[in-house]
C-alpha cells in the first residue's frame, strides 16, 4: 500500500487517454440520426497529411481529462452517448480507468483511438494518443512522446498550475511538443481563468495569450467569446451538441477589444510575417491571425489559451477547432531516424507516401479477438494489407496479414495507411520500440541503447500459477526492454530488474490482476551497484599452462585507467583500446583479448557488480607459435584483470536518484528532515502554490525504500513524491566496506 502515494504523482502527470471495455450496443439499441451523421464523418484517414492531427491530452489529476476526452469522442461521433466518470448510470466513461489505474493513476491499456472533425470547411482526421507519464517507464514515455505531433495541456480553473502540471510541461519541453492550453472547470465555484493564466506565465515560463474569454463566471458561465472572429459561442441542445454563434454581449465588448489587442501585439512581437500585416492594416484579417497563431505554436514560442467546462459541455467544439487550426500536422514536424549501420549518423525522414516505408511500433497490446496488436506510427512511405515488411531489430521479414484501427475494444479493418498516420498491425509478433521498413530504408527510429536497471527483486509463484507467471514475464519483457528477468542457476530464484521501486511494483500488481498469479511473492528489493577504478595502473601478465601435449600461452602488457567524467557515455562504460605495434601478438588474437577483458569486467572483485567507466589498453605482449590460441589470450586478459585490478584503487558506485517531493508548506521542517535522514542532499526548495512546496533532492536509492510511508506520516497523508535515476556515484567508504564484507561472507557460504 505504501506505493500508492509514490505512484500517484508519477502516473497523474500524464494520466493517459485510455478506453474502457464498453461496446456501443450497451448504450442504445437504435443509433440517433445525429450520431449516425457524426459517425459517418469518422472516415478512413485522408491522403492529405496536412489534415491529420496526432495529439495527446495531458493534465494534472482531476483536471477533467477523462471528461474532456469523453466529449471529444462524443462530438466527433466516436461514441453515441456521454457517460460520466463514476456516473450514476453504471456504464462509466468510455475512457474510464481500470481498478489498478484508478488506484495508482497509471495507464495500462489502450494506446490510440481515432476520430474526425470538420473545421473551416475541411475534414480533419485525428489520432488521440497515450502519453505515459512515469519516469520509471522511461522507454515507454520516450516512445509515446515521439509519435505525438502536438498536445492539449489542461489546467483546472480552480486548482490552476499544480505539481504534475509542472512535470507535464517539463516533458513537453524536453520532447519539443507544441501545445494548446485549455482551462477547464470554469463552471466551478472559485474558478478564475486569469489567475491560472498568470500562474502559467510565471511557473511554466510560457508566452500565453487567451484566444477566448468566458461569458459569465462560475455557475453563471454561459458561453465563450472568440477574440479572433469576435463572436460569441453558445452550446445548446442535449449535451451541448449544437453550437450557436451570436454577437458579443455589450458588457463584454470592451474587455474583448482589450484582450484582442494584447493578443495581436504579442503575435506581432513573435512573428515577423504577422508584424508586417499588423502594422499595415487597421483591421487585421482573421486568416492572418490564425496563420500567425499556428506558426508561433508550431515554433513553440507561443501557446493559445482556450477556456470552457467539459462537464457542462461548453467550449469543447471550439477546442477541437483550435487543435485542427493550430497544432502541427505530420508535415510540420521534422522526424529524425538513425542510420542502422552507424547510429551516430542521423537521417531526416521525408513524410512522403511514395518513399520507402519507415514505421515505428510504439506500443503492443493483447486483444481477445485479434491477438497481439502493435500500434505503429508511419513516418514515411505506406503500408498495406498483404505487404512484406522488415523488423529492423532482428532483420526478419514478416507479412502484414491484418491492418486495423483501434477504438476501445472495437476493431476496424483498413487496407492501407500512409505517412503521418497511426494504425495497428494485428497478429504480428514483435517487441515494442522496433522500426519497420520495406527493406529499402536502412534506418531505425530510436537508438537500441537501453538504460541498465537500477534495482532488482526476487519473485516466486506456486506450481499451479507457473504457466501464467512465465507468460506474464515474457509478455512484460517484450513490452518494456528496461524490465529484465534472470533465473539464478545456484538458487533457481527468478530475479526481475527495473528502473525503480514503482516500476517493479506495477509489474507485480499486473501479474496478480491481469494474469491472475495470485500466489506471487516478492523478496527484499536489491540495489544494482557498480564498480570502477580511480587510478591508472599497468599490467604485465603471462598465462602459461603445460599439461602434456599442446599447452596454453599468452602474454599481455598494457594499462587500465579510469575514463574521465567528460568522456562518459551511455554505453556499457568499458572501452578497449588496441595500441599494438608490430606482430608480437597476431591480430587474429586481439578480439579474444577484448572478449576476456569484457567478460572479466562483468563481475568486479569487490562486490561482484559490473564495472563501468574503465579503459583497458593493450600495448604489447607475446605469443607462442604452437601453444598460443584465442582461449589462451582470453585467459591472459582475465588473469591480468584479476591480478592487477586492486592496484587501480577500485571503488563501489551506487545509484543516486533525483527525488521531487510535493507537500503542504506547513510540514516543511519535518519533510526536509525525512530527506536529510536518508543521506539526501537537498538541491532546491520552492513554493508551487500558496500552501504547497516542492523540494528537489538527490538521495541514494538504497535509502529510498519505504519512503512514502515516512512521508505520509509526517505530512498527514498529503505528501507525494516521484523519483528518477540520476547517476552512479561513489559510495561512502563505511557503507562500501560493509557491502564488500557481506559479499565475501555470502561467497564463503556459497562454497
């Protein structure tokens, strides 16, 4: 239970779009004429990419994301009736979350749905995409965010900019996602859109201007004034289905003129093209304003601000117009891939349908009828039913038997999809994160580098549950390469490793719920330590063995040295350098020497942990005409490491975590004490609202277990925290000595 507090803030930051398990037939036997008309508009994706929008909806918890998405699906004809979150009708929102998601604020199921919307007399095709928010699920976050072209950031009209809004904003900036902002819940008591606007400017550092103003406040909230078209919108009929345009009320005209002038002035400052139009015309054309907002939004120098109340069905259609007008199409985004033969070299993808296919599988999901469903963003070229495509991870060619679009659990078959679109491959066997091409394009959409896990726990299940247990482990490894499974030969234990406590806890919970592994038991969490050397040392080692017949002989001379911090890379951290001159060691034996060093550094001699940031340099050596072999030189490298490692002053490294704690300001002294008491170093403390503070700290992972229960007890249950891996750093000497002594004791016991 103590994980609930820990998980909540991470998951809530981008609590994704997720679709429930309801079929349309549950809601009405006979579709209404209005629904049929809207449903008919949801056609196959257009060939014109400029009318395509791939976007996500992100928000702090309880900002109304599920409610807003329900309206988006209703107004675009994807669902036939609106059902509220935790509604009285017992159906629940189409996007309502599973039990585990509701408890922990994480998305587990669907990845994308599609819908259509008509704006400015053009039909737009929209793919609404998951945007996972966990830092523990680093790879998932990167993959989902790389398929987004734009996003809608929701702020609550009452709560304003909250802690997770800041996290969401940081991720959008990191992945360069253009966004529009929607202030929701303007019907609520205490809502103040201009206070929220001030918070967005100050806390998120964004250049924002409203493109709308609300008519009425709180429970008198009636409609919206559009600053660009200078007309009012009222949302009438059942569920606000019809939008009526009217003149701006007299009491609002002055305010509208003032805010419109501010909007135009801001755009003129940001956009040279618009500045010319603005200076030459007293009455600036609407088209020029829309075009300037679009250009500055895509350049991420400006964010248009929309207003409304999803629950009261006001302002959602205007927001959909804004998504179509201002968010980028696939053509507006520059997509970069890596050359599969040289990952240092980048290749720009063209977005052209006639070019060779490049697609990216960003999510996999099991479907009861279709088997494994693989969501794929097509960046270049096109894919059709019956096509043969290549998985760039293993270079295997597979046939596309079925191409589908997904909406909740419903499947719609399509014949082909072109550049810019998002579709799903049904029944294709692959991992998530792979790149598909037609064999002509030799590129991958993301590096194959996977961060090393920082934490492990042992897991066991009873004999009756073994089949389901093994199926779950295989499934999770395919979904997430940062989730690793190892069976220890000596003890027959199953060890799962991941990016943190939350990461592993979520997978254990999924095993219990999704795969019904009720007997699952977990051991004590274990931190994954590393070792490194701190000084340069030379080695000179001869491996010689004579036992009748052909012997073994290999001599290696060189040095080990630490890699300076500025040269640290994301790779495994062991560099082998061949500086041999002449043929004292035949070149054919050099790979064996490298292999020997690499296998030796898998297990340091202090704690048995892998080494990082060490350079092994080979300068000289000797070989024997008869007795030398690859095996002999591999053994020589191993011997050199074992005999000279301690002379290089090795140390133990431990993972440090960047921790963010949000808590009521009144509990600041107690909260800071919880961090100091865990060997944490506080980086900054700041107020995020009138009564809430945020602390950023760096804390060793070994001291973070069980932190959430500590935090809850000193903040009366109101504190939340999130953490992500920062770096490996040298462990305090006393702790390192204790760990080394424990490792030796276990080694003696094992023998």
